[in-house]
């Protein structure tokens, strides 16, 4: 063995001919060859799945985040509408100045103490 | 262009043509076209069988490995569209399936009775081929696989590293060590 490559002039044996029909038969019996439709391709593609997930996440964020931090969020808008209604009702009854302010603010976040004071004011008025 | 560079250029052209053919057939296979499976088998079966044979040391096991690999390819077919280097991917599957076979039957293997056949068309080389067939099994499976992939699949050490799950340097080192050992064993037979 004088050559640098001991395998020079040699080659490994080829796959036996009997193997081919066995493998091809298992191909036929295992699966029907049919073209993948577009949904299968999308489902099989990791990139497309990530893109879909990313898009959904971005849409959710775009919907949720502004409504949390915006001054015109539905919750705040509803609160300010209720406050204005209370203000109109209180001024229609005849409350004015600091009493009106207090009445309106207590209707928004009324503690027990505020409610008692409000009751006393109303009773005194009557 | 010198004769050597012409030969090198021709080798590269043939290699890239073969790779392109494998990639096209792979796309047929992944796309579910009827000629994809048989085409892929015809292009790669010998190479996969050789690698499995060199790793397991058994013709029967090598046949099982090739069959297993193609069945797994069928199972994974819908997800194979993202594979960019089909040949390396299938060789890696083959290597992995061969190692599984080795792990399962390790307690029962008798190294002294196993030969890994290698053929020589030149009568003058047949004695050496016979001797190497007997010696190959004494190499660790990783070294045998590395030698096979380098010499017969004509892959770079980087590609071999990817297939065998080892760094490039380790692949090169395994190859060098395997050839060194074989030369030593052939020149100085074990007493």
C-alpha cells in the first residue's frame, strides 16, 4: 500500500437492485401523490406561520394599546359623558359654584363620606 | 487552461450539475409529483446505501436504513419545502438512522466476523480492497462515515461536519486519523 489514498481505484458497492421495488412500493402504499394545495403549503411553511402570528399580534397591539393610553378611550368618554349629564342635572336643580363642583366630582367617585355630605346638602336645600 | 485546471473545472461542472439535478428532483418530490420519489431514489440510493453500509457494517441493516430514510421523507414531505440543501439533509438522515441501528444492536455485534465490502475494478487492487474490507470495521463509525463522505460523496469537511454533527476541524481530524490508522494496519498487519 504505497498510495497516499488507500482507497484509490476502489468504490463502495451499489445499492442492491432488489431494494428499489421495495422502497418504491412503500412510496405507493404510504401516500397518494397529489399536489399540495396552497393551504397545505402555508401550514407547512414556518416562515408563513410566523408571519401570520406576527400580523395577528401587531393588529391586536394596534387595537389594544391606543385604547389604553388615549384620552378618548371608550371608558373615559363614557365617564366624561356621565359627568356632564350630572353637571346639567345639578345646575338645572339650582346648584352653582363650589357646591356644583363638589356635587359633580362626588358623583364620579363618590366615597361614603362624600355621599353623606351630598345627602346633607340636598336635605338642607330642601 | 492546463490539463489539471480543465479536469478541475469539469469536475466542478459535473458536481454542480448533479446537485442541480438533485434539487430539481427534490422539488418534484416535495411538490408531490409522481416522478419525484423514484427520481430521488435513483439519484441518491447508492450513496445512501454506501454510507449506511459503512456506518453499520451490515448489508441488511443498510437496506433497512435506506428504506427507513425514504419512509421518513414521505412522512415529512409536507414540511420539506424549507430544506435548502436536500442532499446534505438526506445524508444526515441516513447517518442518523444508521447510528440508531448501531445503538440497537451493539451488544450482539461480533466485530471479527464483519466486513465492510469495497470493490476494486483493477485486479491489482483487489487484494488491497479485500484487506481494507476486513479492516474498516475496526475504525469507529464516525471515522468510517467521514472517510466515506469525503472520498466517495466528495463533500467538504464543513459539509461533513454538518452531516455528522461535528465541527469542521473534528471532521478533518477524523478523516486524517482514519487514513493514518488504515495505512498503519495495512502495512503492519496485526499479529
